C-alpha cells in the first residue's frame, strides 16, 4: 500500500477565490444550501423554525430525520423548497431491504401529505462502510436498491469519507454514480471530521461534472463554503443545486459571514492553519490504518511545522 499519497488541497489561488466570492450572491449561496437538523432531541418547534428559515432564504431543501415526514411536507408545500430525509442514518448498518423499505415509506408518505407529486423529496442514504471494504459490489446493490425505491426522487449517497482511503473515496463515488445516485456526499457530520476541501475535490474528480457533490459537516461560515465551492464546484456551471450542495445547520452564519468576506476576500485563503482543513490533521481521531497513512503524509507536507500549533489549539492548550 502507498504510505505517502498525494498531498491534500491546502492552497487556494487568490484569483480563483476572488472569482467565487464575487459570484457568491446571497441568493446563489442559499440556493445551494440543505438547511439541516439531525439531532436526536430536536423538538417540533425547531423543525418549524428551520423550515421557516429555509423558506425565507429559498434554500434548496430542509434535511431532517425520517420521523419528520408527518410534519415537513405540510410546512414546505407550495414553497418551492424540497424535503430531504436521511436513510439509515448515521451508521448505514441496516440491511439492503430495510434501507429500500425506509426509502419507499418516506417517499410515499411525503407525496401523500404534500400533495404535489414527484420531485419534492430527496434521500441522503448512508452506505455500509464495512461491507464496502469487504465487497464493493454490495455497495452497488444497496445504492441501486435505494435508487429504485426512491421512484425517481433524488438520492444522495453518504460515503463517510473520513473512514476511507483516498483510492476508496474514488471507487465508492464511481460505484454510486454507476448505481444511479444523483449525488455523493462526504459525511453524516458525526464522524472523525466533516467536509474538507481535499475530500470534496477527490469526490468531484471521481464523478466528473454529471453527478452532484454535497459537502457536509462542520461548515460554519462563508470562508468554509468558498473553499469547498472551489474544491467541488470550481466552475460556474457546477454551482447549481443539481450539481453542488452545502449541508449546514447554520444558514444564517454563512450569510452573515459572507458580508465580511466580500469586504475582505483574503480571509478565504489566509489567516488559518492548513492542518485545520486537512484530513491528516485528524489522524488521532481516525482508525489506526488511516491514522498511519495520514501521519506519513504529514511528513511530506510543507506545512508540517504548523501541525503542533494546530494540535495545541484543538486541545485548548
């Protein structure tokens, strides 16, 4: 196995970042957002508030747990905002049949409650990472089963990229594409780390321009969003809701920091520690195998000297 894979994406050309920041109007930003709340203790009031926020900003969708299918369609009917439900979240360890049945049940209930026919439901399904490592064909089967059960609705495949080697990220993204998925998504937001430019870039390179890429996990401000757009939607034709999405529980935060970013665009490529956006910066939280690969990569990184500073910041030292 190659112990020194290519270095992650940590440099951002100022001219490319300036172009994205100039392009990123509030309307264009919110059109890419899946406004999200997947916490176990979320009450109905918070779902209502999230839906109101998404409607006000005209977000792409509201992403919630499947139990909300009795409520969310009523809140979003007639607004133009889609419903998004996670399938077998967050572990992806249900059987293929269970995933397909959950998908079909959510789609049927949503259509009945919303009353607007097809085209308003999206499903973010989690793959079984363990089975993928043993038998990639199993992953094709489970994705294809969910796509079939979705009856034409959008399916996004959560690959849990923090638990995969670089070459596996590429492989599983291509499997998802071949199985009929419409998007690949990096994370549930509950793994070792969330969206990093490096993984989002690898996912885009794997699927090309025809399939969507969704970045999710730890996206807190406009600087994060711009770096991820650079990685996953570097050209304007990719910056549409059917080709790129941002999953965030804080649309307000992205919008408010966008204003500061337009006033000082250098914030998007300076003033941060590269390790904070690099998968290898989280080697201690990864499995022993992936941690070893990450640390080997760190030895060849030009930013190696800043790793200790990043580790001290993470530990609060």
